[in-house]
């Protein structure tokens, strides 16, 4: 059974063209930190990590943070990847709707 969060992640991965509607997808949780949930997705192209920024941070107090921060992380990772000649995470997709991104 898929959860609503899993369904949202699958939709995000479809927008990133990482999976199609007919594809069997294996998902596993890697981490739920203060700022994001990181999932491991086994796709037809191979494994990728999908980072989903949390709007409400995982702390005791009610604390919101803009999920647009993921876009800045993608810019930084792409710059670092190109400057370090591929040493580091490679961006495989970015979802402007959910503000998620996929790396390996």
C-alpha cells in the first residue's frame, strides 16, 4: 500500500522524467532529518536519491522554512560537480512543482 507521501514522491519523479506510469518502483527511506526526507529510488536507469525539503522542520517547536531552498542546493551542486570534474553528486532531475531533486 502506498502512502500519500509516496504518491507525491512518485508524481515528482514522473515530472523529473525518472519513472513512467508503468514502471515498478522500489522506494526506501534513507533519512528523515531536520530539513528534508531523503528517499532511495530504484528506477529503470538505476538508483537515485530524491531529496524532499520539509516545509515544517522536524523539530519540537512549530518552525516553517521555505522549500525553495532546494533550488539553491541544486545550483550549488551543479557548480561543484562541474568544477570538480564530476567528483560529487550528479543531479538527475529537479521538480520545480514539489521542489524535489534527484542525485546519484
